[in-house]
């Protein structure tokens, strides 16, 4: 039997940003994982092109300066030799500019991609609901025994308006190495079904409270209206609990 939690405490809360980072391991595998940004190959190509243009500008600039000086010595200093040398000097002086242009261009492209990924990450975060969830995992000990773990992921308040989760192992069963595999598998599947039922029950309890809260809450609600909405959520949840006590649902 799982410990009861009060979903009304969480209906007005939003997921904490930490669930995208340091608290991510506190979430069950069933909720999935947020998308991560993977740098594109375009960045390396653009930066590489910038480096190539930098080297090319430096070489060409040096050659133009040399040609301008030679032309000035052999034919006398005139407008053409000065122009050639000047262009070469400009290319030498500004050759590092290609690196900066390439870096700015790559950052701009990468920034757009990062922004799109961040939008999807925030959407994923918004889908997380604050109700207890349960999973069954197994591990193998050094002597070959198999341990079955029942893991609980419970919502906890974070700040005034947010929530995160805590992860705790509720139950452990050690099955010796010589126990028939079929028996261990059957036991694990039984525990998985029970965990799924407990998770679904908690989800339904939270959804009843959340629906009642949203129905009672106005868009411009003040604190008093929020309290009234929370009371409505508690009454809806209490009605559902009493209904189940009078006519308990069938379990597998």
C-alpha cells in the first residue's frame, strides 16, 4: 500500500526548471527525457571557411604589397603601384575579420537552433504533472541474486509556486540465484502491475482535483479566489474517495 498524498497541495504549482537539469534523475523513466541541443555540422563548416578566408586574405595581401613595391621600384611610384600596395595592406590588416564574421554567423545559426530546442524543452517540462508515480526495477548482486526494487517518485514543493520530485526506494526483494527464473519474472510482473495501478490511481486523484480547481478559478483570481478554488478541489477529491469507499473499484 502506498502512502497517500494530497494532490490539492500541488494543483496550482508549476514544474521547477531544475527538472531539466540537476533534478532530472528524480523523474521516472515513463515521463521521458527532454531534448538536448546537438551542435550542427554547419558551425564547423562556417568556422572552417572563415579560417580559410583569413589565411587567403593574408597571403594575397602580402603578395599585393610585394607586387606594389616591386612595381614602384621598377616603374616608379605611380597611382597603380600605390593602389596595389594599399589593397594588399588593407587585406593584411583586416584578415582576422573573416574569423569574427564566421563566428558571428555560426553563433546566429546555432542560436536559432538552440532557441527552437529550448521551446520544445519548455513544452516537455510543462507536461509533467505533480502526482506520485511508481516503477519496478531490478539489479543483480555479486552472488547472482536478483533484487527487485519498488521505486517511488513523489512531488514536493519547491519555492512558492513550483514543484519537483524526490526519488525513494520503497521496497526491496532479494531473490537468490538458485530461484527459478520463471518465479522471479512472475513476481516482478506482479509488482509492475501493482505499481502501474497505484500510479494510475494517483493520476486520477490529481486530475479530479486539478479539474475542479481550474473550473473554480477565474483568470484574474486573487488569493481569496485561489483558496476557494483549492477548497473546491478538495471537495471534489473527497467526493471521489467517498464514492470509491461505497463502491470500491475492481482490481486485478
